[in-house]
C-alpha cells in the first residue's frame, strides 16, 4: 500500500460557516483497495470533510487530488463523473418513483427520440440488486420499502459507476444484522476491485471488523491515522474526545422506590403478546432483543400510538386506559422515539420551539404563545442537560446528534413525566455524547424517574440498566438483574434458546 498513489488526497482543507470553523487545515488520504474509517465526535467535521470531497461544499482553502491529479469538484455530478460516490446518512430518494428510476435518476438509458429504454433500465437494476441480495426488484416503488431497504437502494447507486472511491456515512444506522452482513460483503467486493472506501461510523465494533486504517478528527482538526490492527477502542476514544470513557457494566446497587408502571398480559396483535413487567421509581429497566422482537411496539402501545388487543396497564397501582399520546402524557408517560429526526424533532424549527412544542396549548397568552415562558423552559433544560447550542434561536437541524437527542429528552422531561421511555437513546451519536446520555439516564433514575431504555446495543443495555427484559419474536423470554446477567445468557434469551420465561 505504501508504494501506491492515493486514490484520494485532501491537503489543508479549510471550511468556515457563519460563526463556525468546521475544518481547520485538514489533510486526509485513502489508498486504492483500502477501507479507511473516519471517526470523531458529532461536530468534529467528518461529514463536512466528506461533503467537500463529494462536491457538495466548496472549500475556502486547500486542495483535492484524485489519483494525485489536482481537481476542483464543483458539484456532486462532477464528483460522480470523477468516480467519487457519496452514500448519505440521510436518505435522498424519490418515494413516488421505482427503485430503478431512483438508482439511475438523471442517467436513464435512452432509445431513439429520447425515449427511456425501460428493458435495459430494469435489467441493469436487477443485476445490481442481485449483488445486494435484496428481496425487492427494479419495478418496486421506493415508498413501499422499509427504511432499511431504502438504504440498500442508496447503496445500489454506488454500484452503477466505475467508482474510484465510495464514501459511506453511517450506512448501518437502519440496517438489520442480516442486511449488515450483505453490506460488508459489498464493501469487501469493492475493496477487492481496488475501490477506496471511506467509512464513517460511530460503531466501534464495525470499525474494528472491516477497516484497515482509522483517521480521527477533533474540533475540525486532523488528529492522526492509525492501523486498525495496531490500536484499540480506548486509544481511538482518547484521540476523539481527549479522555477515556467508562463503558463497563452497571454495578450500582439501587434500592427502587414504589412501582411506577406495571403491565400485565399486554398484547398488540401479532406484534407482541402477553407482555408482563414493571418498572419502579429510581431505576432503569432495559429492553433488549433483535430487530422485530417487539420492543419498540411495546413502547408505542404504552404511549398510545398503538391500540392493545389485550392486557392491562397500571400507573402507581391504578389501572389506566391509554388510547392516544394525549392520554399517555396526561397519565405521566413520555416517549423519546427511536428516530429523533423523523419522529422527535422538527429540524427546521429552533431549539426553544422544539422543546416546548407539546406545551404550546398551556403556554398561551391570549391568542399568542408566551415567549418568556418558553425561553424559561428552554433555559432550564439547556442547563440541566448541558445542551450545547449558540442560542435558543439555533435551528435544531444544525446541532450535533447528541445535542438533538438532548433537546428531545428535554422536551419530554419538561412535561414532568412519571415514566420516561427512551427508544435507542444513542443511535447515530458519537462515543463522547453517548457517555453523556448514559450518565443522564442514570441521573434521571437517581432523581426518582422510572426510566425504560430500549436498545439494540448490548454494551449500552448492560451499562445503564438495573434490570433487563429480553425479548424474542414478540414475547418476553426472561428478566435479569444487573448482578446476574451475562452476555451469553442474554444472547440465549433473545435468540429463543432458553426455557426460562419471565
């Protein structure tokens, strides 16, 4: 690799936005046939650097080289023409069009008189989809696909050109375990063909599984590059945030208070059946299971987004009926949803308005909302949750993932709930912000909240939970205390390999 010419090289890249120096003289290179990780906290400059490489942003200073030939990338189409493909974290698909039309948008094969050559279009698309081993075809409307399958359509776009480099920005955020295996196989094939892969992810296990080297950015500056095989998670974390993190098992001894929520025999059709559990004031109850196990569906039922087909819900010993989120909020249940950007925030709205949105009806001053009351609420939870934003006027879409998540948590804490349900609390969040969220959840429990945490990450569940509920195919298979749970027993429980039933 040392004798090769870099497939891509960026030299002294500077990019400034109003009030923010996002990139400060960053130099970065990736070799042909290499999977190169780019890591850093949210706001470190990773996505900005890749958007410069993808032609989306123009650098204020610095140079870009492709195969050691200096070039200026004036837009995404020019980047693509030079063999640079950018697979975005945020989906950019037209849901009303077919898979084939989305993949070849702007480059549809044509027949005479400019007519689309549909047969060629569908044949090419199905050939690419065959490599990805997906369960849909070229004619399928994108709007009919799951988020995970839409992500696979984004990935398919990269296979339509003779790519010199492919940038993957958090590609597994919405993929199942089986879909991740397919993605990693695709990356291995691209690597074998000599394509340079730039892989942006917060998931350390993926980084150490598939990459050759790791480069780290911090506060818009380049911090160094290490061979993946010669480093470890702690060293990379220290480069990213300047300190080590404690992500060990939860060994706190908690004496819970009274039962805040008790669920008996709760069912919702085929989604989950006969769920029975309780969570007390002052504790964190973790839910762990594979995608589709029914964890999120239980949370949505408790929050009134789904109608139960059987079972009873008790709050502080009193049976309640929850048929809508309004009912749930009135009874003291709040839900931080799985997808903060689609379900938890209005990205074009400012921080204050996002945080106080559920309370607009009670913050009125005549026909108007009392701005002073809104600002007071925002200031309170900004300080309490240590939200980093220039002001309450900052548009939420411009915040880092960790601070966006804190805005959502603050919004629901401001409703003063008895039970706080947090679904995938650190999805798409860097390790530093992840530790802050974990500490926040533990602190909320210490303050007397009953906290339910749903997570697909075993280390997260083990780190924050006092008790853990394991689910498999819509059923609770076992409940563990923090003292008795082991990784092996938890894996068995979520795989349906244990006879113990909660």
